[in-house]
């Protein structure tokens, strides 16, 4: 699984755990539901700023480990 898909999966799982729909998350981030869907699938390369916005709204932190 590539990094985009892992990040998308984490976003999807957190969104579902918090009972937030894609539509609501799109509203919270000022984006469109289709964009949230593509990010969650890992099929869309987006900006770090947008990922940061999503993580902020879901109250998530990202941990980057050196390999």
C-alpha cells in the first residue's frame, strides 16, 4: 500500500469513527465531497495544506518515522 492510500485509509477510518460523513467533512474543510472521496481512496494527489486541514478537522496528528 502506498503512502497516499495509507493516509486516505486513516482519514476514512477516523471520519467514520467520529460519525462524520464525507459531505460534512467537505463542508468543514471548504471543499467538495468528491475531493474527500478521492483523497480517502488514495487516488488523488493533493497538497500538504489540504491534508493538514482534514487532519485538523478530524483532530488527528500525523507521525512521520524515519525508515
